[in-house]
C-alpha cells in the first residue's frame, strides 16, 4: 500500500515541479526557443548576393549618398 501511495505521489510531484516559478521558467524557455528559431531561419534564408551597380542605383531600401 505504501508503494502505491509513493508511486501516485511521484506522479503529482513531477506534475507540480516548478509550479512556484512558472513565469520565470516559461520566459527562459521562450527565449531559448526564439533564439533557436532565429538561428534556423538564418540558415534557411538564402545568402544575399552583392548587388550590381544598377541594382544599387535603383534600390529604394538605402539612401543614395
């Protein structure tokens, strides 16, 4: 009987582990996940080739100096 009680208690123990600091652990996990996704995205994006002179002149992204 004691073994069954302890087995059930372990299940609850695992479920409640860290419940006192949910916000801190969730934010830490979120930051790690965002960092991982950003790294994966950087690998998936094609490497930007250098623009030709005409592309630089016609570009609206950068101010012409």
